[in-house]
C-alpha cells in the first residue's frame, strides 16, 4: 500500500531534540503526553487533538508542558514540523510500543499519559497495545471517542482491561457515560463528561458571506467532513427533489475531501456514486462538491452562511460528531439522524431528528425549516445556549482541572491573559455613544444609551490609551465625553437614560440619578488625571464639566454615589490639586465612616445591613480618601470592611460575588448564583488599590483569582469573556452563562483586564509595546503630548 510520506520504518523515533519548558521559578513544568493522531494527518481525532492542545495553551500559562506522541502505521506516516510532536508510535509494529513504554517510564517529569482512543487506531496490534497500557507506570487517562453498547465477551474483555488500568476516563456525552456504567465495570468517580469542543464564532452576516462565496440569493444546505459511505449523503440526494420543488433556489454543499484511509482502500468510489446519482436525479444545478480539506476560517464561513445543516450518519452507535458540534456553534439549524449526541443536544426544540436513511422524513424536516423563519431563529438560539458551553476555551478549563486532579494537585494552574480585543467595545459605539445591550454579539439599537455605560467606557478607554498611546482611541474618548456632556442637567445632576434617537426617556424619573452623577464625576476625574497625555481641548472640556458637577456633590448621600465621587476627586487631584478636593473628600468620607459605625459589629463589618452590588467601591473609596487626607480612620475602616467583604465573596479557589437576585442581608445566608461581571471587575480594581497601599501578597493572589473568573475559574468552569468577539457575556447563572454581550459586561471586563495586565497571566505581554510602536507611525492630533 502507498504511504502518505515515505519514511524509514522504525519502531519509535524521537522527532526532534526536545527542550523542556520551565516555570518562572526555574522548575520544569510537568509534562502531559498526548497519544493521538496529529496533523498533518487528516482525521477527526487529529483535528480534535490539535484544537484541544491549542486551547489549553491559549487558556493557561506556566502550568504544564504539552507533548504529542503521533500515532502512525505502516500504511500512513507523516513528517511533523510542529515541535510539540515528541515521539511517533507505529501501531503496525509491536516493538514500537515497547520502546515508547521505556521512554515514558524513564521520564520523571512526565506526569500523565492521555490516550485519544478509537478502536480502529489500535486494531492491528491489540495485544501489544494492551501490554503497553499495562506496563506504563504513569497515570493514564483515556478519552473514548466511541463507546459501544452491548459488547460480546471478547470485546468487553479488551475494553475492560483499559478501564481497569485507567486513572481517569473522559467521554463526550452523558449517554456514553451511562453505557460504561451499564455494560462494563468501572468506578463512576473515574468518569468525567467533557463535550466535544467547538469554536466561538463572530456570527457574521449570512448575506455577506453568501456573496463572498458565490452563493448570493441561494438557500444553502450543507454537510461537511471527510467523505466515506458511512456519511449517508445519498439520503440527502434522495430528499433533494422534494426540497427543490418547495424551494427552487436550494444549493446543497458537500464539503470535504475523501477520507485518506478510504482513498487508500477504494479510491473515489463513493464520491463517483454520488455524482452518478446527482445526474440521474437531475440535481446538477443544486449540488456543489467542495472537494478539499478546508482551513478552519473558511470552514466556519461556510457553516455560518448555511441555512440548514444536515447530519445523515448511518451509524446508530456513533456517540459524538465534531462536524455536528461545529455546525451548532456556527448558528446552523440542524436536521440529524438520531445518534446519541443528537438526541441529547437537539432535545427541547434545539433541532430536528429523522430516522436513519429515511429521505422522506429528511425532506419534510428541511422544508419545514426553510418555510418557517421564526422556527429557524428559535432553534438556533436554543441550540446556541446549549452548545456555547462546549467552546474549546471551556473544554480546556475542564480538561486542565481534570488533569490537575489526576496528577493529585502536582499541576498548578495559571490562566493566561487573553490578547486585548476592542472589536466589540467599538462595535457597540455609535457616533453618539455606547449602546446599552446586545443580542448575542449584535448591538441592540432599541436599548438606547446610558450614562453609566458611557462613563465606564470613558475610563476603560483612558486606561487603554494610557497603556498603548493608540491614537485611534481618541475619537472614541471624545464620543463618550460628549455623551456625558449631553446628560448634564441644570443643578448638577446628570440623567442616565437616552434612547437611540437621542431623546431623554421616562426612566430618568423613576431611578436614583445620584449614582449616575457619581459615575460621571469619576469618569471626568479620571480623564483629567491623564492631562499630560490627552489633547488640551478634551481636558479643558472635562475640567469645566467636572467643576460644575461637584457643586452638587455636597447634597449627595447615596453611598455608592459618594464613593464614585471620592474616586473622581482622587484621580482629579493627580493632575490638579485644589482645596475643594480635600474638603469634599473629607465630607463624603466622613459620611461613609458614620454609616459604617452605625451598622458595623464584630461579625458584620460593613456600611449597610446588606451586601448588594458594587460593594468593593465603598472600602476602595475610603482608601482613596486616606491617600488624599492621611486620615488613618479612613485607612483602618477601609481595610476592616474590605477584608470582611473578601471573607464573604471568596472561597479557597474562586470568587463568588453577591447574587444580583438575592442580596446578602445581615444575619442571613449569602445567596447563590446570579453573578455579574461588573461586581467582579470592581473587586479586581479594589484589590489592586489595596495591594498598592498595603503591599500584602494575599490581595494580589485574590486579584488573580478574581480576574480568572472571566476566564473560567467559576462554579460552571465556563469562560465569561469571549475572545472571538472581544465581548463579555452578561452574567453567570446557576446552570448557564447569559450569552448576550452588553456594554456593562464588556466594559467591565476591559477595566479588569487593564487593571491587572502586568501582575499575572503573561508569558510575554507585548501588546502595549506593539500598540505604542504602531501609534508612533500614526500622526497624532494637535495638542496631544
């Protein structure tokens, strides 16, 4: 048989001289060896492993060293340019297993062997594989891509050998877990369900994508994957005449080249059979083959432009499909045969099922979807809320925590800071201001604007400009500043709500405008603090508005409004020290002190009889007042109250801010679930301030813990920040993440990211240097330092 890449046959060859990776303290990182097929080999497990490894590397830093032993055979061998491939295992040669065993057992730094298991990969040398598994002296984890029910005695014995030896088992569906427990003998505690990973996508406009790929004005059906007869594509061809009759503009895309193993064994027989049937049915104008292995970005484009995705596998035992998962994550309404994965995910109005090989049912389901836009929309939204939790970022967190447990905590996890991405931040911004809400990542113009969001946006982008000197930030800063000016009203208070047509709404009559006014003063003070960096005209505009705004501050008694004002005074004082700053800070800080003394007790060291939202603002504001006045009373109460808040919102592993559904009242248990990004961000900001003042290490440790809430260190182990869009999901509930990416959450994440960038989570953080270098080539506005 022909080999894909001719190489000298060897039982085991190290691919390259390997270099160890080290932590910042000089100790070698614990190594995890993936035994798997790997690109350039073209197969589903190779793609899966590459995606998982890339996700782990993107999500964590200084945590582990990931290496690959690439599975090969006499019939299929490859060159591996990626240095992550440390070994090759030739499954056609029993001696190859023995050599690999010796190398693994001799490597003290290798902590876990993770085996991506598919029965066909080891079928040629089952005995040698079983011996290899028995002789490995390191913890072994099996990822079962297929779990077969009702095994015969011989098959069960082979699988049972793997189950008995395994330290941990990963399956991708709850159905697969049930089969292991029902038809085999294994410890339930060994098994973890981690769904097949999917890619977060920006959900681009279908019409634009269709034009890009020459499919304008077409209704697109698609299927993708390496082609083989098991795909059941002939079922779709038999259904197409009925579909075309109802929707003449239909095009069916068959995306993917023939599976390499199938091509070796039988060539293009299956594709040619499909082509003949297309001709017999007269479907040449309605079927398009895309006969290549698509790069990921192009594949995701095709899926996003698809109107209905078809999954027609003929194998009732196929536990999971990566193609199916990718289609769901791209917002495709799916029609599928009832494989276990489909039955789980498409339940609850999240897709449609049809019987294996039943072209009539398939046609009926497709016609129903194409004829009902509301049904398609409902199915897509339901499916997205189910499938987004399986994003590769979440899969990486689940795998890392699972492997940490298998290694008995000998792996120390550190989350990597994502690259700063302002795409969604700026997408939310019109020429008038930042919109309040989004539906998923699409700005909702009907939600209008708030001063709260624009004040925070002004601060966050000031932080970004301070870090990067990126001149493209300046027009946005002007927009947010102008919006604050628009919201000013005679007497000093600011309105908060403005609709998309720039009309002041009735909501302003029913809410406390003191908090919005406080946020405006905070934002203006922060802007003025950068007077050495920003254009003079912008600073002058902010100074005049700040001077008018603080005249009403003496009449403000809302605790958070007072805290915002103190912060504004604190930052303003950095650039312009005025007597009124000290006087007003003292008045407002004394009010906070009086609140504290009135409510505080030995077991309730707080300003109010409850913990609500933005709690960390109050002790942080007192600490700012201390830096302005040197009044140690402010310092002492700030520390006592903040340490109390930390006791209530942190456990050993992560932050759990007060629920936005049930405030925590004095003398009651703290409510669970309903966490919002803004509270986490304010906690990060306060921890930075307390660390800077008191120099206590535990504040920095909790700052890292709190920021990592955005990256998956929370009770659902799911990312709240979306690195694909640059947006941040709106909240963390008991069982799900709110997938909308509004202004408050997106700005909150950016503030937390910019506040913590230099302390942790960085291997090398060259973002600021790159931005500054680029801005040096960009003409600066007149008046910019």
